[in-house]
C-alpha cells in the first residue's frame, strides 16, 4: 500500500499511486472514481466543533466531486442566520410533485482520532485491501457519499424524481448539536412535510444476534431514551487521620454496588424488541430459531434468560444504567466535602424517564445522596413497519441484497434522526453498507474503514430507493 500525503493541507490526492494494472484485480472506473472521491472526503478532518473552515473545505470538496448536485439542486444552510458558525447543509431536488417528499440524512462531522493507535493516517483516505481507511469511513461519510452520489448519478442519467428529494447533512451530530434541529425547523418554516427519512443507524452486519448464520440488515425503527444523572455525597470533610463512618465515597460505593447488582428497572418485551427478535429468527438455527420466531409466547422466558446470557439482552429488554464518571477529593489525605459520580441511562420503550429518575431519587435518599439530572430525553417514537415507506425500504433492500436477512432494530445509541422523527412519520435508521465485525468495532475507535464495494452497493441502493419511490 502507499500512504498518501497529509490531509492537513487539504490537497485532494489519489488514495494510492500504484498503477491499476499492477494490483492484480480488475479495478473498474467506478471503483477508482468512488475511491478517489471518498478519499478526498476522508481527507477533510471535519471533527465536530473543530471550526467552520474545516467544514467549508469539506463542502468545497462536495461541490467539486458532485457538480450536478450543486448545479441542479437548491442549496440551503439551515440555522446559519441564528449561528454564523453552523455548517448544516440542506439540498432540495425538485421532483414532479411536492406531495411525498423524502429526506436522506447523514452527518459531515466525525469524532477525533489518535493517529498513534491507527494502522494508517486517520485523515489519509488510504486505499488498501479494497477498503478506504480513515475517520468517518463508516460513521458516516459513507452514508453521505452514497446518498449524494446516487443523486449525482441519477441526474447524469436524466432522471427526474416523482417527488421532491431532500439531502440533509448536519455538522454536529457527534456532539448532539443543532444541525439537525435547524433542518427540522427549516421544514417547519417552509411547510414541507416529508413522509420518509433515512439516516445512519443500522447496517448490514454479521453476527447481529448470537448464533446468527447470515448477514442481516438491521433497520433502526426507534432510539432508546437518554439521560446523564449526577449523584453527589456531601460531608464536613476533614483530615483523613481520624475518619468518621459513612464518608462520601463509601456511600457512593455502596450505592453503585446496589445499582449494579439489582434489577432497578423492570424488563419487558416491548413491541420493537418483539419485532426485532421475530425479524432475526430467519437467520438462526435450532431451538433459538423456534424461540425467537415465537418470541411473544416465550416472552417471560426471554425476559428472564436473555439478560443473563448477554448484556445485549439487558439493553434490548429494558432501561440500562452505568456509572461513567467520578470526582472526589484533590488530595490523598483529605476526606472529600463532596464526591460525585455520573450515571448514563438509556430508557427502554416501556419506560418514562420521570418514573426511572423518581425511582433512583428514592434509592439515592437512602444513601444520603443529592440527585441532579444533567441531560434527559425520552425514547423516540417507533416506525410502523406496515407503512408503505418502510416496506419500500425493505423491498429495495431485498432487490439489492437478495442473500441477506432484514430485521427491524431497536437502537441503543442516538442519531440525528430522532429530531427528524418529530416531523416525519417513517424515520428509518440504516445505511445499506456491509460492515464486517472489525469495521463495526472501529466506530469511534481506531482503524475505521469501509469497503469500496460497499460504496458501490450503497449508491446502487439509493438510486433504486429514489427512482422506485412513487
Ligand atoms: Zn454517526
């Protein structure tokens, strides 16, 4: 392989300089074109909150690489009037009608990367082994590429969509910024009512469920709720040489231990969990296939057993809580006057945040702890998997990837799509790209990469998704 020059000077370069005929594989023009364009996108280090100039450069690359999109679509910058640093971008492709608009979403920003832990430069866009390596390769410049590229190619083919198509790319998804809310406000202000949105979320993955025998497209139909809660223990402090009982850290420790060793929030089989288990049953074998296929009847057994087998079971069947941060005295010989821990909660479809936090507050009282909710949101609504738009997504998936299974999926993490879901009834979270286990594990970690073939397949998917949407 060949390392490319540094991305810092923003010079778009080829991701490799090995003559195509020397690679021993038949690299099509499409492969080369997609690789080069995608490498240029990776080479822009659009780390969230890194500064508007990084996003300006990224958008310049988009303008150069997708000229038909930028000359045929109307371009808007939602939120820029409120915040001059905002770089959210919204593109409108006028269709034959404005009756059933769709929104294809992605985010331009990426999380930071520590180059010393990477095989290749995280902003190099290196092509190796048929894959492009770099931050954002699968979260989610791939989603951005396959949606905008599909539109570019359809315009080149002279296609006009039946209904308006919007491309909405936020600039701050990774730090839960305002990019997507600004876009939602734009739709409200312009009285536009999209009927379907597609954003990142699930993907085509192996081992989507323990014992899975085939790759599955996991199609996100809802997101769990989210909260960060701080628990603080106070004391008079003092010198550590004559300690009293029940010091702040001891109370916090006992509280943490209780929370970790008890089921605080009732687990249950929610509708999305049931849909997911039934969905994955086709890819399982033996008793697991039977149990998941008849998940409703086996619900009491699954709710009891699955969380014992895998943490995934706990997350699927209820609200989870984990302690993630701690703070206490500054010196080893000082008893803290106050010490605190922060817990992160993910609310299941059966739970309201207020009920969970009330329960925690009652429990915290027993340990003489103060409770402060730092941030909180409810779980999203869920997509009706019987609606035409969802079926269209699944039908397109079947057509493009006939050999895979497809299942609805309850998302444990968050996406921009939760904002769009407040105005769009069918908000689907899935990027039609194959990810192997290494690629899946590279999200927000080292060695993020995507197969160029996935960019080819994903583009073909969205071309079909748009052109067959009536
Ligand atoms: Zn993402």
